[in-house]
């Protein structure tokens, strides 16, 4: 089984390649590349949706298996990409906050979920006691990592209570990858 670091590297590379699609100067080649990518995504979506239907047909055991798949970082990301995750965005955010909160406390901070509106998550992170300046950065990175792992489809993660703006982790939101899915049919139609 591939490790998490390989998976993250592959996600970053996919993001880079998707960005490079726009730099293809030959309009026909660019449209073909996008159409191919769209067809592959559609095929995977149909296959995964059918897998979920088959598993769900197994009653309670199937529902537990779907929940287990939703809890696995790799499978969860795929389910989110194709709109098949068993939990909605708000539930995944709440779970991620509850999961990381004890680590934040142990590191000298307090974390509060303020709001989830559309694809924007607002959190309040406060460093407690007499912590050094690097504590805030460490806690912020810990929260960002936990949230982006659980909710890769969030467009904006706003962490209030710290001086630095959130989002400096180099994370590529799924929405950036999904924009190719939306653009591909239009490019394919234009090329026809």
C-alpha cells in the first residue's frame, strides 16, 4: 500500500500538471488533453458510484464499510472529489476540529469552530499562556494539516486570532482540480 507522503506528492504533481494544461499553446491539443482528463474522471466517478451502491446494498455492514471508507484519508479524498463522501462538509469540518483540538491544547492553544459557510471555514485559534512565537506557527500548521486532510474540498480556511493569514501551507484545494472538470466540456464542445 502506498504511503501518505507519496499520495500527497502525487496530488501536488496533479495540481501542477492541471495548471500546465492552460499553457499548451495548441488549442486543439489543449482541448483534447482536457477532454481525455474529463472522460477519465467521469469513468472513475461512475465506477466509484457503482461500488458505493453495491456496498450500501449490504445493509448495516455496508453502511459501516462506507463510513470506514469515509474515514480513510486516501479513499475519503476520492469520495469527496466525486461527491460520494458519506458525510457533508460541515460534519467533516466538525470532526476534524474535534480530532485536532486535544493536540492543539497540548501544544498550548485553544481552537474554536466559528462557522462553515459554503466552502469557507472560519476558525479561531488562540495561543494560551506564555508561549513563544513559533508556537502560533506550529499550532496553525497543525490545524491546517488536519483540516485540509479531512476537508480537501474547502476553498478557504480562515484562522482568526493569529497575526499571519491562513493558507500558507502550499495546499492545492480540490476546487482547483475540479475547475478542469468544469472547463473540459466547454473546451470539447468548442473543438467539435
